[in-house]
C-alpha cells in the first residue's frame, strides 16, 4: 500500500501534498512520528517475509527440477537413402542479401505552450 502511495504521489499533486503534510506532521509531533515508524517497520517486515517466501519457493522448484529425471529428446528416424538417387545435386550458393537498416525515429517538436 505504501508503495502504491509513493508511486502515485509523483503523478498526482494532491497526493504529493498529502504526503508532504504527513511528513511535516511527523517532524512536529512525536506521536505521529512513532505511528509512522511503526507503519514503516510493519511494511519492511512484510516485504522481507514476502521475499523470503519467494526465495524458498524458488529453491524448492530448483530442487524439484534437479531430482526429476532428465528429459531426452527422441531423435527422428532417418529413412535410408534410395540407391537410384546416387548423384548429389549441388545448388549454387545464395548471394548474401543486402543489409537493410532500420529507419530513424521521427522527430517531434516539443510543445511549449506558445503558438510558434
């Protein structure tokens, strides 16, 4: 939730103002400072627990993948070459195609608010 608040605070001036107001209150009031400290501690603790669970799940998946028998692909059966086709046809090498480069990006002028 805090991550969403900080992410959206940059996009919305009202959320940024509210966030600045809360920081101002925290600097003036010990009670608000302690409350924000407790919220911050709980948020950090929750984030660490989620990362720990994700790492444990990744390790279990890796252990499961190592214990599983390896998958060997089956080679397709090759048909024997017919005796009537003993002459090999050699094709002329294809010429290298001419290199094509990507077109440059379109340049758009900045909109400065003036009518120039």
